């Protein structure tokens, strides 16, 4: 969830859902002093890989409504956001964002994994789909991981 907050902040600051990548980087590195410019660019890559951002010509587009994200006053993102998340973590984050507590989701995914005899990634995808959450990208990743 903190990745969504970090990504939403520059958009909320500008009151828009699109901005040039350079504006996004300046917002996170100079305005907020959360990341170096290189780290802010890395955040763009991570957020894009998770479907939070897309590119349209020279602009970044928020793939969610940034105005609906609550940014705690004391919020400072951790550098761990700059690391790629596993397929399981991505699905878990989407599930939590749709209202299931993390503890409940993990317990129910683990139970599904044990009962079905499948990988935790596959179980997470099945669990999220049962809840009506779009995890097509993550399903493709889980399938790809099984093939390698």
C-alpha cells in the first residue's frame, strides 16, 4: 500500500492524473526529499511493472485515482519500495487494497494452497479471482514462473 501512497503523492500535489516523468521525479526527489532522482526513476519502473503507472508519450499516467489515496502527514516511503515484488506480494497488495485484511488473506491463501496442492502464487491468484479482483498480469507471471 505504501507504493500506492508514494506514487499518488506527486499527482495529488499537482492535482492531476498525468504528468511528465521529470515532474514526477522532481516531486519525489527535490520537493519531498524522499528519494534521489535515480531512485525516483526506479520507483517509476517498479510502479509501472505493478500496473500503477503507464506511459503515454512523454507523460506518466496514474492507473488509479490518486485523489482517493490517503497520504498520512508523517508518511515517508521506505527504500524497499524500489525492489521488485514477488507475484504473491503483488496479488496480496491488490487483495488488501480491495478490503481484505492482510492477515485474513494470507491465512486463506495458505489454506487454499495446502488443500489444492498448488504454489502459493497460484493460490493467491485463485483467491483474488474468487473475490473479483483483476489479477490477469499476476496470473501470467505465476504461470511463467512455473515454466522456468
